C-alpha cells in the first residue's frame, strides 16, 4: 500500500514538470550586429530591477534585420520576458541621461514602459503543457 501511494504522489507531483517548448519571436530587428539578450523570469525574481537575474537566458548574434527566434524548454507555468539588443556588445543595456534605453529593447506582452520598468504582472504570460509562442516587438 505504501509503495502504491508513494508512486501515485510521485506521478502527481511530476505532472507539471514535463518540459514544454517556449518559442520567442522577436520582430522589428532593424540594426544588424550586436547580440540579442533574452531573459526569462519566473514570479519573485525581481523582474524590472537592474540587479534582477533571470531564471534562464539566451543570447544570439544579430546577422540580418527582420526577426529572430529564441527557444527555451520550460515546465508549464507563468513567466515574463525582458530582452535587449546589445548593439555595441558591452554586456549591458546603454541608457540616456534620464535612464531610457539607447539600445533596442522589449518585454513580453509588448509592454511599453512609461516612467519605469514594467512589473512582472504586466508582462506575465502562461505556458501550458503543449508550449507557447510569444512575439515581442523591439522598441528603439
């Protein structure tokens, strides 16, 4: 009896851990060169703060204008994305005197920040068991 109950609890506990494919399509890529840096965040990771560390991140070189695609394997759940094109490859997003990015950037749900970085809730989306595709338009 104990073994059957343990096995059932194990199966129920792992139902939501089967990886799903998250495809991130980045559009409006105008500048060739540099690196597109994509950060994937989970709730509670400080999304929107300068010192926030993403749950997962990927980088791809931009070799042509148009669009770019990045894929992640994730468990179903709620996530948010922040990304930018590091045009000069200095490892950070350059900003003007008032703190607005000088390099192309974007957020999931195509949130356009006003006076501050958007919240996790503003950018949040769900990945279900079959996966998801998120499209983000670069702002510059």
